[in-house]
């Protein structure tokens, strides 16, 4: 399309040359300007700044004559100058103006294009490996987002068409510490800005480990157990619903034994037991009435306190045995029943292994032996000891079965965890 005006101009130029040659001819030294339209055009031509001074002189000489008067003659060179000037004015001047306007617009476009700059860079890790898929933001100095993008598989990124100003590039990707460049300036007309390689460091992972002693853990478990009460009032301190409960120290065994054996419910239990013995005439040597009831109450109280302290503290500490019953809660009814009954004879050691229940065996024997000192003389001896041992073991087994099948449903403040 740009060649069409030029081709037309060349063709017109050739016709103009032929017209001048035909008009002048080899034997015509002078040429008359006859056309009125030529005269009018020549008159307007004199006012144009694009007309040469020589052509103006020729035109002025011609226009001074009236139409129809004696013709004025001009030289062939003047006619040639006039014809060529007319050709150039009508053909070349529009072309020159078009070229000038196009050149001006193109220079303006180049100037506008040079107002923006492409900003590029690369993201790598500490060992120089490329980091692909990182989120890259281009922001102004005050944090305003200008452009955003991602690094390509080669770790490169480019922000095209960035206007002059101060900018910051930030890079974020999971597993690496967020990175932000210092402010850099983009100047108009400068070359594309290539940032230095951005090196990301692996994000540091901090893990907080709270180390607590076994004794501290056991202390928390004891506090939870001391809130357990069957039917809401009967102590259930020696039942653990935590399968891997921490072992107790001797001090903790003593504290738990004292808390259990001197609980307010223990006094009520001994009072009820003494009343039953009085009503059934158990231990007749104690007599009747208030004196007999008091002796029976004191004997029951001594039996329970001695038995609790010996089995739960003294022998439990001596044999490094855990005095608690560990709730199973799963499996068949038979397996749970066996587990509960066996607890009277098999216990858990402080190391978590299974061992004979020495604490209950020797504790009951010890409590029975002590009872020989305050029961009537006619009831003392081996029979009393064996009777108290049997009662102690049977009581242990009965309590364990109750806790295994009914205790958790009837006990308040049972831990909800596994």
C-alpha cells in the first residue's frame, strides 16, 4: 500500500516530461501559456511557499496580461520550471506531508515505547537449583501491587511494560522463607532491567517439645483419679482408665493411700459394717450395747486403715508394684471377667510388666496379723489371719469386677480419652 503513491507519482512525472517536450518542440524557442485555468493556477501558485522564486517571476509576468491580449512569451526553461513545479506541488507535496506525518507518529510511538521497561530475574535455592512455580509480585515502594506472576520451569520471571519508578520484587513459595528485594529504580528509556539471582533459603521449622518428668505426668493422672466417685460419692481413686498410665512414686503411693483410706465415706462404711456385725452378733466377745458397737467399729476401722496402708503403700513401694486396677473395657465378656478376677493375684509393676500381686497378698497377711492384737483372745490365731486374707482378696476381686462392667457407667468424672 505504501508503494502505490510512489508509483503514481513516477507515472505522473513521466507524463509531465512528455507534455513539456511536445509543447516546446525542437523548433519552438518560446511557449505561450494559453489556458485561463493555467493562469489561475499559476496565480495561486505564486502565493505558495513551496514555489521557487524563478517560477514566481514567470507566473507574475504571465498574470499581468489579460486573457485575450497579446500573449506573453516565456522561455522554455521557464515553462519547464513552471510545469515541473506544478507537478511537484500536486504530486510530491502530499507524499512528502504523509511521510512527514508518518515519521512523526512513528517517532512518537518509539518515544512512548521507551517510557516502559521489562523487569526480569531468576529464582534459585541455596544450592543453585531453579525454583519453579514460585509466586512473584512486583510492588511499588509503598506496597501497592503492580504485577504478579509465577516462575517458569527454568525459575525465570518477567514483568513487561513497567513504567519508571521505584519497585520491590517479593517471592513466596511453600517450604522456603519469603524473600523481598531492596528497592530498585526503573528509569525511562533504559534497557530491560535484569535483577540479580534471587536465592531462597529453606524455611526453618521450629518444633516445640515440652519435656515433663514421669512424676509430673503421674501427678496429673492422680488428680484426675481423685475426682472419680462411683455413684457420685464412693471413692474410685484406685481405678485407672488410662492404659499406659505413668508409674507412681513412693510418695505418690502414700498420698493416694491416705486420701483414700481417710475419705469421709470410710467413716460411714465402718459405721455401717459395725452395725451389721452388732446385728449378726459377730465377734460375740465384744459384747452388746454401745460398748460392743464401739469395739466392733474400732476393729473395722483398724482393719481397713491397716489393710489400705500396707497394700497400697508399704508393700506396693517395697515390691515396686502399681496398686491401681487398670480398666480393660474391650474384648469379650469372658476376657474382661478373667482380667478383673486375676487382678487380685496379678498386678502391674512400676516398669509396666506383669508380676504377682505381692502387695495385696502380703498386705492382707500383715493386716490380719495386726488384727490379732485387738480382736478377742478366743478369735486370734491362724484362722483369723487366713479369714482376713481371704476376705481381703475376695473383696479386691469383687471390686475389680464391678469396676470393669459397671464402674465406668456409674462413675462420675471418668476421663473421656482412650
